[in-house]
């Protein structure tokens, strides 16, 4: 059994966002790049499945779409424990392109389980996993918070309104996972970091994919208003501000 994790290279969540070229491009200067948090949890769960499978899971791979600059992020995934990696050599423009390129790259590789995080922490599109499944013609389950392998079938738990739902799926299939799939991401060990340097990283040329999206410009959300401090004894002023400025009463 082979498991593939789709990972995204995203800015660290503490990054100060700036735009350049008349607000048409994200300023990457000084940005610390990381594995998308949902994808990192997905990788952690895949490695747990491999370790507990008694040899049934033979390989855990990762794939991403991006230029050579994303390779440090890929190497971190390898240091965490992935066996090998694929990089589709393209500057991704939108979720449709990313999903199409991933599907084309792995269509003949015979992966039994493909896992994608429910969204990326930069664009929050929540689209790639479902589209990968459609392009490959595979069943998919979204909002997965638990994933196990029992008697050759996958058992998943997904969150629904008012509770959770337990489902089974035959292989191959695509899981779109969210918080709960693993308690916390694994931290690369020194041995893992050293081994990552020798693990295979296969760079492939991208398929031709029509662009479906155009970004015209970006803008930051409006700045929050300054905080007003009110004497705790001055209830009349507090009520007045809530009524005239905040307009909540």
C-alpha cells in the first residue's frame, strides 16, 4: 500500500503580509516558509499508519507544485519521515492548476490513499483535494478528522452538523483532512534531517493546464480602530459609546 500526501509551501503564520508592484504581487522578501499546517498533520497521520500497519503500508510520499525555492520545505517533509518526494516544477497560479498538475503527475503511480489538507493557510481555498479526486476519477471524503486502515478498507470519521459520521471506503481514494487527524505534527530528528539529504526528490515537468483564475490586485483588511479605555465607574459613558459608536445596543 502506498500513501501520497499533497503538501503546500506557505508563509509562516507570523509573517507580516506586504504587497508590491502596485498591490498585484505578494512580497516574498524575508518570508519564512513552512509546510501548510493541515498537510503536516496529514503527513504525521500517514507515518503513524505506516508504523502500525505491520508492513502493509510500504511507502509514504509527498508531492508539491512549485519552483526550486520550495525544496527546503520538501526536505523538511522528508526529514519528518516521508520516504520520497515529487516536485512539479511550476509556479502555481490557482487551485485548479495545482490539482490538475498533481493528478497528472501521479495518475500512473498507483497510490492507494491520497491525503490533502482541508485548506492552505495562505489562500484558504479548500479546493485542491476535491479536484484531485475528480481529475483522477477517485472517490473522496471531506472534513476527515480520523483515518484508520482495517481489513484492507479505510475507516474515516468526518465532522457533520451536530456530530460526526463514520464511513468506510475501498481503495484507492482521496481523504481531505482537517484538525483532529493527528494531535500534533512531528518534529524532525537530527537523524531524520541527515537522512533527508539522501532521500529521492523527483522533479518533473508540468503538464499544460489552462489558467482559470486571474488575480487583479490584493488589499489588506482595514486597520482596527484604536482601543478606548473607560473608567470602570463611568457606566454612563460606556453605554453611550456602545450605543453611538459601536451601535450594538
